[in-house]
């Protein structure tokens, strides 16, 4: 059995308005992009299925309604915060 370590092939896929997070198996094991791996299967030369996990990206548009804003819009990763403004919105309902 080949016991050498190998770097997994990098993710070459893209999904509109999403960012790649990690690879997962059907049993819940996760791997990072280009992670160094060893012996993923007990059988030499066997194939191994990994599923891409994606996180949505949202475009947030700032409407100053008379006030100046530093940027008119930005892309925000699902689950992330952006400065004081985004922190103030936590727990509030937004119409998107």
C-alpha cells in the first residue's frame, strides 16, 4: 500500500454568489482545499468521492438616505459581520 502523503487536487469549480469552504465525505469527514492527505481508502488506486461545501455571498447595498456612506455596496459572506453597521443589524429583520 502506498503510504506517501499527497496534496489533494485544488478545487477547480465555481458557484455563482458562493465561496468554496471545504470538502466533505458522506460520513461527515472534512478536508480543506489542497489539504495534505494519506490513505483515504484501504484499496490502492480506489476512487474517493468528496462533496464541495459552499457558503452564500450576499451583495449588501447601502442607502444613505441623505447621509454619506463610504461605499455604496459590498459583498458579505453568509454568517460574517462587517464593522459597526453590520453589528447593529444583528437580530433585526432585513428585506432583501
